[in-house]
C-alpha cells in the first residue's frame, strides 16, 4: 500500500481515482482514455481522511472474524462467494464467514434469527427492518453514525437520505446502496430503426407499441409484445399520467386514501385494459416472474418493461458481453407527465445492513459498515474480485470475461458515495437512467396504517380490471367497498 | 414367569438401547418443536430476546379475523375436493392396470402414471404454468388454432381453485394406484377361481371380490389423506398469484404469511395449534365413521 503522503499528493492533483486505487492494496493510477465514463472529481478531503483512519483502525481487528448473512453482496455462485470472502480478507484483514442463500432469503433470515444463530451483519429491506425495529432486535447505531467520519459525511450519504430509515429519531441500519427507481425501459435501437420518437404521452405510448408490434423491428417476422410486467407496481409510470401513486395518501381532512383504489384511477385501468385487449400487454403478466420478462426483453420478444434503472445498464452490458457487435440498446424512459407536468415514478425502498442485538462483534460489524462505503469496499461490491472479475494492468482497469458477465454488480452496483468514480466506467445507459431517478423518483408512502392484507386486495382488483374480467368502474367500486369494510380507507 | 417392569427392562435392555436414537430423534425434532409451538401460541414472540405471555389473545385474534375464515373455507374446499374427487381415480387406474396382460406394457404404464409423483411441486407447477399459459401455452395455442378464446387458467378464480384440486390428484394418482395394485395382487387367486366356477363375469369378480378386498387399503389411503387435508401447502404456495390468492390461500400458506412474512409468530403458532387440533378431531371422526382398525 502506498504511504499516506503519496495518497495526499494524488488527491491534491484532483483525482479521487488515484486515492481509490491506493486503498485497494495496490498502487494504481487510472487511464482516462481507458474508461471514458470515469471522470475525475474532487474528493472530499474530510472523507478521505476518515477513510484513511478507518483503514488504519481495521488493522486492530486483523485476524478477527465476522459473520454476514447476505442476499446480494457476494459472488454470483458459491464458488465466487469463496473468492469474495478471500478478497474481503485481503482488503480488510478480517476473515469473512459469508452466508449467501440462493433463494427464500427472508425465510432463512427469520428462521436463523429465531433459532439463535449469531450474525454480526444481516441484510434486509425496509419492510423487514420495520418489523425488526418493532421487535427491538437491532442495535441502535444513531450515535455511531453521527460520529463516523465516513457515514456521517454528506458526500458519502446525503443527510436527508437517513430520514428514510429513521424511527423516532433513532437509526438502526446503514444503507447498502443507492436505490434506484422502476422506470419504463425500451429498445432504443428499435425506435431508431423504425424512426420513432421516445414516447412521452399515453397516446404516444400506445402508438409506439403498435408501431413496434407491427413494424418487425427485430427483422425476424415476429411481433414483439408492447409492454410486460410482473406486478401492479410496474404500471406506476402510467398512473403517473393522472398524478397517482402506490400506498397511502392522506387528504387535508386526515382521511386515508389509496390512490390505486380511488375513482381517479378508473381512467388508468380503462387505458391499461385497452392495451391488454389489443394484445399490447403481455397476457402472462399476472403469473410470470421477472426472469421470464428479462429473457423476453433480451431475446427480441418484448419492446418495453418497467424495471429498475440499474437494469438499463445491466441489459446493455450483458448483451454487449454476449455479442460485442449487438445492436441492442436499452434506454430508460421517464414516466408520463400529469396535467401539471409532474412525473411520478417509484423509488426502491431502502436496502440496508443491520447489526442484531446478539451480534458477537458489534464494534467490528460497524466498522465493516463504514468500510462498505469506502473506495475499496465499493470496488469489491461493484467491480468484484481482483484478477477474477477485473484486472489492473499498468494502472488501467479492465473487466475480465467473468467480470463482464457479472456486469459490475456484487451487491453495490450503484454506491451512494459521490466521491467514488467507477474506473471502468458505468454500464451503458445507466447514468441517464439514474438522472431520471434523481429527477422524478420518490418513495411510496405506506406508514403505520398500511396492513399486509391491503396489497393482495388491491393487486387482485387491478389485475382483474386490466384483464377485462371486471369493468374498471365496477372494479374500483368493489375494491373501495372491500377496503372500507375492513377499515383500510375512510 | 412374571419378571415385572424392572425385569423386563433388564431382559430387553439392548432393544431399549436400540430404540433410543429414534426416541431422541422424535423428541428433538418432533415433540420439542411441537411443545414450543404450543407455548408460542400463548406468547407474543420476538425473533430475538424476551417474549411475553398474552394468554389466549392470539387465538381470539385469529378467530376475529375475516381472512382466517376465508382460508378455512378455502382449505375445506380444496382439501376436501382433493380427498373426495381424488379417491376413485387411483382405484380405477389400479383396476385398469390389473387387467393389462402384456407385462412390458403394464410396467411402462405403471411407471408413466407414477412419474409425476417423483417431481417436486416446483417442477410440476412450472410445467403446468407453461402448458396452460395464456400466450404460448400448449392448451391455449390449440384453443386459438381452432378459433376459440384463450383461457386464463391461473387468473380465473374458478379455474385456479379447480387446478389446485386437480393437479394434486393427477400428481398422486400413480402413487396411490401402486398401493392399490399391490393390494390387488395380494388377493388370493382362489377367490377368483371360485367365482369363475360359479360363472361370475369379469365385472362381477371386480365388484364382488376385488373392491371389497380393497376396503382396508381404501381406509388407509382415506385416513392418510384426511390427516394431510389441513396441511396442504406446496402447490398453493407455488401456484398462487395476486388474483387467485384470496380464493386458494389455505391455512398453511396463511400461517406462512403471518409467521415468515409478517413475523407474527404467536398468531401463526396459534393457528397451527388449531390446525393440529382440527386434524385430530377429523381423524377421530373418520376413524369412528369408517370403523378403521376394526375390520377383520
């Protein structure tokens, strides 16, 4: 590792990339021409100092062990999990016992906690965290976060973001990554081929889907489906046209309203039912999983879907990895504006790391949470494992074939830390998609009144209306009656 | 000679030692969790840390929840449907297989009807969801090719519930048919010889000899199915979707949702205890009504 002096020199030259590289355990410099998307930014000096101090302090824990239950961070298969743990130890000096279930994560998480398995770190989403906070099984991290030079630095995690995971002024978790939004993702190459503009209104979306279906954009004589989905939340960009969103809304007089079950949503269902009746929405949407939809999109059978912004880049990266000469270009499209020109798309609920109250090494666990947001931590959880997912030759970073397949996602493909710049460059299309997220996406509000039984009721009604089994006006009336009878709306 | 209890213990000491592992196994993995489940049903249970006693509150909460009664109704409809509609098909298959004279064809037919039982529900559900898919599914493509309207099997409420009944019957038909076939082959040939001497037709032999002799096996199968009726889970969990959920969710999927998804372990335990109690009651009723265990 280079000395702190050389690190300071690099920072003084204005390149945070150099500083990032030094913490990876080797002396790297980054060639801008090799990574055109990576641009040098001024790193926050306080952050860099805190990062140095953190890396130094981790030496005290060399040889210690940490046990982590993860749904996302790690390798892409059990063999790569082993390499991930080895790389983690190389970078931190701490031995990692990584438990990385391949399926039924929440079941594993709750079963292990109930059985008394002791983890230092557990990963979960906000809804599960709500439950854990209610059950008082998490370590309060509020004071440690505010005292942390890394996590308490707003260039690492903006101060207002913490509000999403604050409970009565207390914080029990640390973000895993910047959560994107679900947005319509389209085949830009098909739009270009048929001379179509990016649709911005409901009418334009309809016309575009028809044109793509009938225009044989893939050149194989097929008729790609216009839009596919796996859940009712995938239709949010269309609800946006009427300024509606998922979850609860409280009126001025304090009444509880669920937009999706309101009279204002009837035109949305009429529009979607029309799309479905004309074969523009995938007939399998109510029963299929996302893997099937992704597969359709990547095999020329689908023109558009609603999915995470990160996947705009991942689609492009994976198609390029499979065939460097591919014409495939996915692009993120903002939803449809309402009459006030506002677009409402849904940002993902926070995914977080927490320290259970029975963690054997809570102090070390918190240091790892800080380290997660430093350059070496981000490098590991995005690019992956040195000499496996990526290589560094004469200071130039390059993805290996394995790394291309993994598309720079080992748990944290979109870090919060604004000081870090990806030395490879972002996946194609990701930056533009994230710009849409930053401009238009916000969290749905559920709040304490939201009951787990509401979503199945709303989902079932919405699907039946889209399928044409129930007329939208009747469907919404029945849904309102159902929700009102159970006290879920006023 | 009366050795007394201690004498018996000494005499059969090795047998007791040999049975010890299974007693330990049952104690650890069956009875201990069972007792813990009953205890949890009277507690507000946390995933970690202290729990508190809440008396019968979990039971009262369950009974007062409309969703509970909806899943009870679904369970009785689906579970009852599987038992009643699934009772005769395996017998008919077994009788049909018994009539096959060509040994090779018989073995192939036996294997063919048995194979679905070997597949997990994940495989079966995936296969049928593919076959019945509205777009690209074998059945609907055929319907469309003859000018019909595609059927949305899994999102049509009536069809969804019927599939939850029909697919388990199809999957397990071969398994139960093999049981019945084994019972048929153990019927004494002399009974059939005597019937033939008396001029009985093939149908009369089946009606008067085979079916009566199958009664004990039928009772065992019926009892096993009754024991499992309230515990159906796999096919529902895998094949339900937002539209059908309300109409196909059963007690065990409800318990899963409460316990695993929502973390309401006390409430989930209370419902599980009620399921256990109801299963015992139903089994006792079936036992009494059918005279199970009393047949000669």
